[in-house]
C-alpha cells in the first residue's frame, strides 16, 4: 500500500474587519494499491478523528458500500490511521446518514 498525505486549507475571503465566514484546515490521505485508491480526510482541530470519503478505481470515483468495509485496502488504511492516533474513524455511507462510525 502506498500512502500520500497532503495538507489543505479551505477558507473564505476575509471581510473589511478581517473576519472570514469559514476556515477549514485538514489533511487528505490517499491510500493506493494498483489502480485502486481510497481517500480519507482528517481535520486538524480533531486530531483523533478521520473520515473515509470514497474509492477511486481505474480513475472512477465510487461511494463506499458496506461490502467495501472488509476490502484489504480499507482494512490496511484503517490500521494506518489507528497507528497515527486516529481512534474515531467514520465513513461516508451515502445512505443519507452522512458519516457513520466505522465498525
């Protein structure tokens, strides 16, 4: 498994007082094996939490489904994030419930 981690800041333009409507700072993880990639995000202000977002297979983005939770790539990615102290892991299920705890 190959792991890439990139740092991102998403923020609104500041107004005349220097205030901004939103500010998000986070890391994106890209776990890959062959043509399969798995993406996760961890916000800097919640260092013990991470969210699995989606898979990309042959460049095609796919939602994570229940059957994917036992894929070796996801299991290995979970172990890696746990080793970094990210003990609250969630996944975007696409069921309308937003993020669900990872079993």
